[in-house]
């Protein structure tokens, strides 16, 4: 496992404008070619967080999936972010992971935001995803998932000595400014308890419902310390994660050996 460069793309998502957002975020990330390994876009980056956007949800054969694959190939980096996508089983808040070689994985948001009635219109995911990239194991999650530590728990596999489920958790979000303290606190908690790096990527600006977002995107290390932090401005921030420091911390402080073994059983 070598060091990993990750880029937080903290943008001002346009409201209900997929084509405009693809152009906007495409311009923001174009300079990253050759200088990053992972490009992280916000939750629902083609529309903003909107129940009404469901009516124009794309399919996996639509322009946004194709655009993400194109961006990954052009940047020679993995590109991830979530969009509303329609399948035979419903519309999901789906986090895509596009690789430069054309490979595509996805994670469907498990915890739907009841406070905004997301659960009434969208379908919930059933499976957690771990992707392997550049020697790192990465767990991509979406916004409200941050509040549910059991689902996000980094389990230790006793059959693979020293092996945890993942090394990096990524949260993409539309997390309102009114709850910024919870966002910043929970990112740190997930990093500390899971002995991993955590990258939290939020949007900025005001959406079509009048809700404001202060960004506060950050990369947090395994001790809960910020490696990089963003304010409330549009910014692209690249951070290098130190593989050796992560391995040394886990060896020095092997809390995973005292964790509770369990399996996730999803009832709904």
C-alpha cells in the first residue's frame, strides 16, 4: 500500500441542471490530471438534494454514468459521487465509482433521510461496498449514513491477520449548515473508532429549497485530527494519505483486536 492522493471537489451544485453540473464539475476537475488518484464529487451532484429531481432520474445507460467514465479515463484517476438513478427496483441515491479502465462499481445509499422524506420516494440500498484502489481498501458512503456507526463499522477479520474491512471511508453529502457541528463531530468519530482515514465531501451555496450549505469538507486521520479542512468557499483540495502512518498506528494501537465480532443483518 502506497500513499494515496485524494481530491475533495467542494462545489456549488446547480439546482435541477444535470448538463450544467456536468460542465461545471468537469471544469473544476480538469486540472487534476496527473496529480490525484481519487476525485470525490458531492452527493447528488447533478441536481442538488431534491425529492422532485426523481422525475428526471437517469438510468445506468444515461449521460452521467458515461460522463463519469470519461472523466476517470481523462484524469487517470477514480471518480466518485452520487446521483439519482432509476432501475427496475426503484430510484436510488447511488454513489458511483468509476475507474480509468472503464470499470464501474456502485453503492446505494442505505439510510434515507426521513427528516426530508427521502424514504418516501427513493429506494434504500441493501449492501455495503468496499472497492480496492491503488492498494487501499475504500468504503464509499452517503451523507445520512454518517449517523449510523454500526453499518459503517470497520470489522477485523481474524482469518486474515491484520486485515480490516477498509483503510479509507468516504462520505459525500448535502449536509446543511444548520447541522454543521454534527457533520464535523461525526467525521472525527468515524475515523477514530474505525482506525482509518475519513474523507467527508460536502457542497456549498444555497439550493432551490433555500437551504444553505457551508461546506466544511475535510480529511480526517485515524486519530481524529484534520489533515485538511475546507471553509465555505468553492474549492478543490488535494490531500495525500500516508499509508505508513496508518499502518504504524494500527500496529501501535490495535484496538481492532478488542472489537466485537458481528455480521450485518438488514431487516428492511
